[in-house]
C-alpha cells in the first residue's frame, strides 16, 4: 500500500520547484506552481509530493 502524507497549504505551501498532487474540491490534480497551482491554493487545499505510484494509487482508489 502506498502511504500518502498530506500537507495543508495553510500550514505550508509546496516548494515552487516541486511537482505535487493536490487534493482540492474533491478531486486529485497534478500541478507545478508555474502551471497555475497558485490560483487554486486555499486553506482547504492539501498537497503531497508527486510520484507516479501515488498518482496511480489515488486514481485507482477513486474508481473503487
């Protein structure tokens, strides 16, 4: 099982040079700060560093 540790944007913003998975508005999205992440960040937005394994796990989990 893939362990995912989420960080709330209110506590800590993701580094600008890191690709992340964002959990916002009930969806999972892949982002890099330069791709518009700064436009959706709220205190209800959570993030975790992107890995292909996490992305696959989250998308498979949504289908079940």
